[in-house]
């Protein structure tokens, strides 16, 4: 039973009002979606894993001074976050060609890019999240030039941190997506990392085998999505083993 006020329901998460003003509760669902909800399945246990993986990453970002909306995990599926004004952009950072850039520019998947590339997509389901340029973002007022500078600086810092974190556990960070929000504190405003960072929003390849350990397993009907997410969590030290049957939930440390 849930009597809290539901503020927003997305494809993978629900946002409830939080216990104090300025806070919200972010609830991770088990829904797996791709291609703007044209493909949809329930994957038992995915929400629990993404909650834990995203908690781990956001805690580390906070610890090294990269501002985020994350306060703390509350339970298996929920985390307490600061209320922010979400900027309607998907900010994608790419290190290796895969997915839409490979298709758009005719690059072979797996090609190292000459440098990390930042792209912006306008968050709009009816339009299928079109790619946009800085010109569109500032002209339509989705973000100011100063905010865009802050967003790009955050994206690069997140990329540097995540690349190292995953490399340390034998995983190549091919690309990822973040969302940013405006956090208002008194009469100050700053841009922070919001939403989630999980295998739903990253491409993660095993360094040795190039095995995919992310949502492409679902998008491309490869199977083994939950096992791959469990392996990411296991390598990061978030869960201890995979001895329990799939779907019964991961074994939690602590
Ligand atoms: P793409 O290759 O489909 O453009 O995706 C690039 C990365 O960004 C990939 O890791 C998936 C992630 N992403 C999302 O999580 N949500 C989105 O809506 C988009 C467009 C990308
Ligand atoms: N289009 C994105 C993806 O394939 C997001 C989504 O539709 O869920 O991951």
C-alpha cells in the first residue's frame, strides 16, 4: 500500500513526494523498455539492481565533489533525492562508437573515438528524443549558455570518474547518458547530476571478451540482461554472489 502522493511516473521509475520539503522519493520499477516504449517487458529484480548500482555511483560522485540530487538509499527499490528542476535533455557521452552514432555516421561498433564526444537529445517522447545542437538548446531556452557549460563540465567529470571506476573492474565504458537538474538553495542555483546511472543508461563491455553487460542485451534480444546487471553489481562489490535463482533478488552486502 502506498499512500504517498505520486508526482510523476516514467517508463522505469516513479517519483513520490518526499518526507521533507525539497525532497522526493525515486522508486525503481522492474519495467524494461526500449525504442520509446515500443519494446516493454517486466524483468524481475532489475529495479532492485539499478537502485543499488545507481546508489553506489551517485555516492561516489558526491564523495569526489561532483554535485548530484542523491541523498541516500531508503530501501530495496527507493532512494531519497533532492527535488530539482529537470533540464529536458539527455546528455550522452561517448568514448567508443556504438548504437546510434555508429549507425548515423557509418562507424564500426567498437571503434575508439578520437576523443570523448558529448551529444544532446531533447527529451520528448512524442518526437522520439531528437538529437539537438547547442544552438537549439539556447535558442529555445531549454538551458542557458552558462548552464550548458556547467552541464558539459559535469558530463566530462562523470565520464572520467566512471571510465576509471569501470576499468578497475574489467569493464569498458563505451557510452552513457545523464540528466541534469537545477537545484535551488536559497537564492542560489546550481546544476547537479540527476535521474540514475545504471546499466540501463550506460554501454558496458567486458574488457576481455567485449560481452555486453547493459541494456543492449534487452534492446537486441540477446537474453541474460538480469545476469549481466548482477555481474556489474558483483564486480563493483555491491552484491556478493549470484548463487540465488534469478528473480529472487540479489544477495545484498551489509
Ligand atoms: P544511443 O546510442 O542509442 O544514442 O545511446 C547512447 C547511450 O545513451 C546508451 O548508453 C544508452 C543511453 N541512452 C539512454 O539511456 N536513454 C536514451 O533515451 C538515449 C537516447 C540514450
Ligand atoms: N530510447 C531509449 C533506449 O532505447 C530509452 C527508452 O526508450 O527507454 O534505451
